[in-house]
C-alpha cells in the first residue's frame, strides 16, 4: 500500500495513524495472511468436494452475479463522486486546485479532531469541516481502496469459480465413464449373469479389473504430468507478468524482441550446423575408408614382422644346432682317439690283479649297505 504525503498526514492525524498501522502491519503479517489464505483455500476445496453439482453451479452463478454487481456499483460510485466534487469545486480558485495542496495551505488548516469510522480508509464523520481539496483527497483514496477491494474479491471469486469448474469437469468425466464401463461389463459378462446370476470365470474377472486399474493408473500419471507442465507454464506466465509490471514496457518489449531475434539466430545456427553435418558426411566416409586401408596395411606389416621374427628364431636355432653338432663331433673324435689308443695299448690282466679288484668291489658294496642303513635309521 502506498503512503500518503506528509501534508495529508498533518491534516488528518487519525487517518495518518490508521494508515501507518496498516503499512507497518502489512510487512509483519504477510506470512500470516498467506497462511490464512492457504488454509481458507484448503477448507474451500474440502468443502467443495462434498457438494453436489447443482449446488456448485448455483454457487458459480451467485459469484458471477456478485462480481457484476460490484463492478457496476463501483463505476456508479466513482461517477457520483466525480460529479459531486466537480459541483463543489466549481467556486474554488485555480491556485488551490492541485491534488495534494501546497505546504502553506496544509499548515494554515488546523488538524481535524473529529473521530474516524472503522472502514476501509477511515473517512471522517464530520465532512462539512473539510475543504474541497481534502474532500478530493479522501474521495480519491477511498476510490483507490474500493478498487483494491474489488480486485481482491474478483481474485477470490475467480479462484472459487475455477475450483467449481474443475469439479464440474471431473464429475462430467466420471459420469461419462460410468456408462462406458457398464457397457464393457455387459459385453464381457452380461450373458453369464443373465443365465444364472453368477460369474463362474473369476480369473477372467480379476484380469479385467487389473487391466482397468492399470489403465486408470496410467491415465492418472498422464494427468499429473499434464498438471505439472501446466503449473510450469502458469509460473512462467506469472514471472513474465511480474517482470512486465516491474520493468518499463519499452525495455520489456525490447528484451522480448531481442529474445525473438536470439531464437531466430539459434534456428539459423541449427540449420547451418545441420548443413555442415551433411557436408561432413562424405569427408567422414572417405576418412573411414582411409582408416580401414591403413589398418589393413598395419596388419600386413605386423604379419611380416612376426614372420621375420620366426625366420630369425629358426635361423638362430639352426646355428646353435650346427655349433652343438660341431662340438659333439669334436668330442666323439677325441673319444674315438682315446678308445683307439686304449685298444692299441690293451693287455689282459693277471689273476692277482683280478682278485684284488673283486675284493675292493666287495668292500665298497658293504660300505654302501652300511650307509644305506644309517640313512634309513635317520629317516625313522
């Protein structure tokens, strides 16, 4: 709520005190008012859910009629006040014809001690003591307060009408679905019910009910998603309206046109991007073919390298084998020479040498047996 000028508050001290209380209370009780309005809306929704369609339609008609009556009454009251003010201010000089009056006039006029009525703006009871300028100020402020009250009543009535229309639409949808479900039930189970009054196929019935439940749940999910999208759209429109109210209209529409131009530029850039992508397709195909050729060449080179490694390995193996064969040949040659020398220098041993050799072998065998027995004892 806007504050009045200082001269008005000096002329009307009681009115100024009331307005100061209203200004200070609006900031402090803003959350309380929002909570009260929210509780009232919740109570209205709960009450509307238990009302019949006829009562809801009557309520809607009454609220629309009341809104029309309030709008006509406000316009008539404004016209009446303007006529009265023009008639009373015809003899006033041009110097004192301003809306708020000068500081000298405000200081010359004494403050009115008359009490104020507890209305919307607290209009004084003794209006005859006021000047034409003061009457004009009071009337204009009263008109402004009445307009605000009319806006609030319109908002509440529109909200109430929207709730009623939503409930009526829901009722109409349910009423339209009931005969369809009845026809489906009659088509599925009508013959069986007519024959003996019972439904023997319980599984079929359960399947039918389950499919109906799943359809209903999917429909509820779709409605919830639609409601979320609508809420987001409404929030967006509210933000746009707030921005339009707060910002200068010229600046707002300049931003709006700038946004449209940016969207067009984005579309043009997307088109250019798609065109470049189409132009890149043959280049990508050519690069892919070249990549495949290079990969094949790399594979062939790897095969050649593995083949060379195998050949080197086999060559090293053959060289090592040749060296081993040469060493073996040398060893066999030396061995053969030795055997040849032994064969050439061989002589038959005597009987004494043979007896000594047998005796030594026997002693060595006994010593080996003793060591074997000692090893077995140590193992145990």
